[in-house]
C-alpha cells in the first residue's frame, strides 16, 4: 500500500516502481476511486470507478 502526500492511496501490485497489475486507487476527496487493472502506471483494462452519491461506472480503459 502506498499513501501519497495529498492523502490519496493505492493498494495493489507494482512492477518497476509503477502501479502494474490489479489495484485500487482512492483519491482523498469525495469518495472517488478506481479499482481494476493497471499497466505501467496507467489505467488499463477492465475497471470500476466510483464517484460521490453512489455513482459507479464499469467499463474498459485503454492507455490511461
């Protein structure tokens, strides 16, 4: 798990110092999150994103 200076967190896999594999990133403000696949530090593949007021998006990212 990694906690950033602004309070955001990442819990998941790393490769060569970058987020790579499966993991969850949570922004400090307003319950924003990304949960899914990563490649070389970018959003990549199937994922779920959450916003305030229980809004959830599920889909696929390519190259961030």
